C-alpha cells in the first residue's frame, strides 16, 4: 500500500496500516525543507529547478529511480520501518517509483484538494485495479471525482477483459470524519450518532446498569487514580460487563431506521420572518404596546358604551393626537384620552426603532452577528478553519446554540457562520475579554479546535478559571501531550468533563478501513481510542456466516449490531450468504475480519 501526504495524517495512516493491519506500506512525503508548502502553481517550477540542483541515485523496492526523477525523490526509512520517499511533487515518475503499478491501494491525503485529484487521475491511468482513497474537503467535487475514477476503472476492465478485480474510489474528509465525534463529545447530554445503511445508531455515555451487557460498546477508564484498570475496554465480554455495574460506559441505546416524521419535522423548522427582522426585545415591546391599546379600547367601550370597533378607532385617534380634545366629556373619557396620548408617545419611538432595525437587517444581512445578552447554555467554538466549520455545521444540525471565536477575519468558516446566523466574536482568544464576550461564564461547553495546540490549551485553562465545572474538549495533535493534558486536567478538576481529541487520530482508522476495502461508516471516540462502525458482507466470512448474532460476537474485536436496512435483528438470527451486517469493531478486529 502507498500513502502520499504532507501532514500528520499521512504518517499516522502509514503507522496504522503497518502496526495494526500488518500491511507493507510505502510513504511518500515532501522533503523536510518543504514542510511549509507553497501554492500549487509554484510547485512545478520548484520541481524543475530541483532536477538541476541534485542527482540522487537510489533504489526503491529493488527498482531504480527513473532518470527523469533525479533530484525529485530521495529514499529513506520511516520510524516504523516502512520505506519513505521524499518527493517535491506527485508526478507519474514518483508514483511509479513508489510502486503504484503493483500496489493494492493508494491513499492521497495531502491537505490540498487539487494535488490529490491530479495524483489520483495519474494513478488510475497507471493501475486501473488500484483502490484509491482521496482526502478532499470539497464534498460536492468529491462525489463527481469518485464517479469519474470509478467509471475510468470500469472502462479499463472492459477493455482488458478482466472483471474479477475489484477497484474502488473512496473520497473521505478528515474534517467530516472527526466532526461528529468532536461535536458529540462537547455535548454531555447528546448521543453519539452514526447514520448508515438506512440505520440510526445512537451511543450514549452513562452509568452502566447491571442488565445492559448485550448493548455495551465500551467501558470507560476508572476515574479513581488508585484503581488498577486505567484504560477503556472496547466491546467487553458480557461477564466483564456484569462485574462492572455502576461503571461509566458507552451503551448502544437505540437501533432504528433513520429519518421518519420526527427528523423530517425537525429539519423542516423555519425561523419566522419576524425573528429575522426584529430583535426579541423589540418584539416584546411591540406586543406590550398592542396590549395597552386593546386594554384602552376595552375601557373606553365600558365607560362610554359605544360600539367596540368605534372605541378601538377613537383610541387610535387619541394615541396619534388626531381626535378632538374631550372637553366637556365625562371624566372617564378624559382620563382615557390622556392615557391614550401617553401610550402614543411611547409607541412612536418603538415604531421608529422597528423601521430602523428592519432597514439595518437588510443592510447588514452579510455581517456577523454578536452574541445576544441573555444567551446561555451554548457551546463556545474556538476556530473556524476546516475542522471548526464542519463541527459548527454538525452542532447546528443538532439545534445546539453556538458562539464562535475566530482571530482571522478571512477564515473560511465565517461564511458558514453568517449563513447559519451564528454569533461570532472576532479576536484572539488568548487576549483578555474575548472569551467573556462569547459568554463563556454561561456556556455549557468549550470546544477548542484551532490548529495551535498551545492556543487551545491556554483557552481551556483560562476558561476553567472562569468556570471550574465547564466541559472542555481540546483538539491536540501530539498524543503524548494530549494524554498528559487530559490526565492533569481531570486530576485538577475532577468534577468537570475534560476530553482531548486528535483529528488525525480520529480520521486515520476510517482512511485505513477504506484502503482495506471495507466500508467504514463512522467512528465513536472512546477516550484516547476509537471504536469503528463498518458494513461487512457475511458471504465468505467463516467467523460470521452460519453463526447467530450472539455467536458472531467476539469480545474486544467486533459485535454485530444489526442487519443493514433492518432495525430489528434478533440475537438468534442466523447470518447467511447475502446478508450485510453493521458491526461495531476495533481496529484490530477489522484487521482480523479480513
């Protein structure tokens, strides 16, 4: 297998394939001096200049580097023993030297979509049988590219007469893969959700009852530092679950068909036009004044005995000082006229404010909203980059109130926040007063997903000084650093929820599963580990075919959750050829299913 990338995801994916699944992996990365890459347009010139600067005589896999590649590729060895090629650009010669023509799968996980697309087109031409896995942020473009590459592979099969080889193209996004886990972690009361194959799988974190062994996905680590078992247990055996009653666990709460009237009604909710035009305070002021007008009209009707419609009309005339003074009229009529005039004086500024606010709404439709004064119970999201934008979209799909904090006024996620009408605070989160502007003292959680570990940590520590019981979720790249931060914060604030997440750690299993030809449908973060959900064909699996759902369960490796497309799967159902099952599986379990 070949992995090409320019950031931590490539290295983690290569380690995953080799260490967990035992695959032979060749890693293609940019030279160390080009870690900070320039624009796509300028990289071709850099590659041409490098051809003249140096000549490298090396061999990769017993195959000499082509003459046209001199200066473009250097061979090395990775930290886990896989061959490593340093290449300025993924040209045809570089891919050939990496062994793409003989490879089973190729993962293109560069941070630049155009680089991955160019390399995928070249690789498909070199090897139509190749299983391609692309990292693309643009989801719509990814769908078209996936169809195009699969069509090219199908035409190549027809031309070669070989129809037995299975080639596929899978387009994934590390942001889309990690966003559900990050969003779910920030919401203590919101279930982790994986939608797949017409099913809705909900997994919740709660104290484990004694009778829920058949639905337990994972036992979380013991919070007591003096306890012996500190690591979470994925897919524990029923006996272990029964002996751990009262321990916090991730439990499968529901397996049902996705969609339905409830979800349709939830997605069909539209904000009334008055809400978008006028603020809440102004709407209440208008409602109060309308109530006063009605009360005055009823009082005039009761005092004078005139018709209700005429009483309402005279009240409006009195409010706007159009009616004649009630000289010589009864005392009650005179008092009501004075009160009507007073209400009219109060109504005119409110009407003027309504007009100005409506005009201002139309004029500033593209501006960013500020957090409302009375906002509370929301999630403060730090960072609106690639990951933050996906997390924001996920939170709004769950109808969770969000306030974003972003230091870059040109961040890609600001357009999404503007479209979703999400309040945004522009400013450096490390500066005093920025988190206060986001109402951190009334928030339910802080979700720090900026690209800088130190910024996320500093924001979390400062937020904890404001709210010691605040739920905090950190995006941290380095695993050792994340583990140390998690344990220290948990020990310092035992009454608050603290989680540290790595996007590459969450995304790598999905990319590895796609390279193995399995359809990995989603992932649930279990502290520092990941539990995968995958769809597997029963046909040809001796550990699945001919066994009941109960018998197919292997503790610590996989558990059959349901038949694809069905919400009711009895435990005594015998898995047969043609069945497709949804399984919860660990990474090593997925390797064993192969």
